[in-house]
């Protein structure tokens, strides 16, 4: 469309953003995205430009170098080199989510996940253990949203951070009325705003001055992951490999199963390693995208960055991330949210790789069924505070597959009313719960179990009950 016309139509968005105190750098970025959107860019990538990754694009975690075999701990690599690199590492956690999928209106990371501790508390405990082990002060940064900031900082009020702040803020951008292409009206209140996707992390770090500050203070590496993924812990072996091989950007990926077929995957596009999200695939090619034989790994959203290399890309304007147009409905009005994905920055670096990690490094909690699993004995916290599948569990099973009736278990409060105590899932492959069922203390589930209650009255499973294969009510 005509550039001058697009600029004129953007003026309302610019005014809205300035009135909210959003920085000019963000306004300029959103202006460019809006122009692409108005020009008809859908975020879809031509399928004929996509090809599978090669063997050299992904290194297997099990093949990482162990350092000096005479002195190295296989789990940590060369301890001296690890300490040197960890002293230059910052850990960043994406903490902007409210957990609306679980009917929450506060930071999801504040949910009690293990032994009465929240996600944030477990993360802090992991870093404190890492600091003690290596005698280095590895700092933690949260990328908060305006809605998660206050409660999250209060949760970590006793966490020692030195001279660095504990967080920085993710931006917010206007939602677009899909019919008029204009901003939503004032009566929509906070619903006029949307998060711009976790790809905003690069702009948020840069515009806040924090990226420059980190580099000035001698930090050279960052490990970034979702706050709800307690499997994503600092691994010195990965860090040592990146430093030894001059890798500037690494993405942790893990093998796809049928349950993961919708996950974003690494591909080649025009000879460059690229992240391909399902939302970027046109309808006629979805089946090919979901072919786990062809695209065998998916992005865990755990990334490793070389900070000076990242800053150079940001300064050069070389992080133009692919646009994702996310359709939503607000009070009956169809809207468009313009977003970007953090992992898409892999396409900007020539020295980028994937690291194929075991499933133990991926334990996200997106819904109450995941919460039931990670609270159970199917998972354990290792000595460093990482949440892992129990070694006593059959390794061929993977995580327990949990299906809970959303009518009764979707919200955290509803879930905890019916599961007031952890359930033993160590020997469980699959659990389906249909209807209103309340579980007592020390209930054990083994094999594949379906609990079905068709009555209007709640069904109570007595404390100490064992539910075994083919157990159905």
C-alpha cells in the first residue's frame, strides 16, 4: 500500500503509545510491523523455500566435549573453564505470562510447584546452588510484564543480585481492529494492549540500556528460557562448547513425539538456519510440517547468546524478525496482534546451531495437567534444583500423559480442590479423568488409567487407593 497513507493511518497508534509512555524505538519498530501488516504480509513462509536441516546444524548433547578427562566431571566439563565462563554468564527468564489458561490473573511463576515453592523460588534456589558450586555470582534477570512485575519482585525480595537490577520490562503494543485497521477504542481499557511476543526481548534489553550495561560489566553470555520450564537449568558443558567453537547463538531442541508435532522446528531457508513456527505455514502444508519423520526436533525456547555478537546485530538493525499475525477476539471484536518469536533470531547469525538435548531439559507447565505431573513423584529435583523425570521411571515412557476434564480442572483453584495432595505417577503412563472426581491423599496411579464419573455428584477416590491398568469407574 502507499507508504504515505500507511504513515497517516499509523498516527493514532503512535499517539496511543506515546500517551502510555512507550519508547520511540518501540514505536518505530511497531510502525514498520504495521506497514508490513497493511501491505498484506501474513507471516506465512513460502513452502518451496523450506528444506530440512543437515547433520552439522544440530549437535547432540551426548557428544559435547567433557574437557580434560583427567580432571573433568562428566556432568560439568572442565571445572576451571566452567568457572571462568560462568563468571561471564547472565540467566534470563521470560516471566511475563499471567497463566490465563489456568484462570490466573497473576504471574504463573508464583504457583506452588514443588514442596510449597513457586517456580521463581525453585529457579532462585538453582542459581544459589550454582553459585556455591562454582564460587561465581551468576545474576538472574526476569523479563516481566507490567502485570507480573510487582508480585514477582516481591517473591524474590531476598535474592542477592549485586549491582544489577532483578528485572526489565517487556513492552506492550496496541491491538489492531481487524475490520477498521485502527486501534481499539478507549472503552476497551487494558484490552487495547497486547504483548508483542517474546521476540520483544531484544528490543527491551537494548532500549532499557541493559544490554550495553551487561557488556560493560564484563558479561559475554546469556542463557534464556521460560520461567515455567524448570528443566531449563544452566549447563556448563553447553556453555563450554559454544565458547570453544565460536558459536554466537544456540537453540536447545529436543526430539518430537506425536504430541509435539505442532512445535516450532529448525529448518533451512535460503541456506540459513531458521526457526519455522506452525503459524508461518499455510494450511495446505500443515501435514508436511507436522511430519515428525521429516522435521524431527522442536524448539524448547531455551537459547544461548553471545552478548557482544547480539549487541552488534541489534546496533546494525540486523534483527528483523519474521512477523507473526495472531488473530484474537476482544469483546466480540476481531483483532490482530503483531508478534515476533525470540527463537527466530537464529536466522540472523551465521554461527548458529541447534543443541539436541534430552527431554529432561524440557518440563514446561502450560495447563493444570502439566502441574499435576510435575508435582508428582514422576519428577524429582536434582541436586542443582533442576526438575527432571525420575530415574526410577521407565525411560521409554517419557512424561506421564495427563488428560483432565476442563469443565472441572482448568482453573488452578478448581484443580487444587480436587487434587489437594500430590498423586503418585511414577508408574503411570497415562491418566484420563472425566467428570467431577476428588482425589484423597497418597493415591497411586499405575499403567494406563481412566477415571470416569457421569454422576452429578462428585466421585471421591479414597486416600491410599491404587488405580491400576484398565481401572475405570
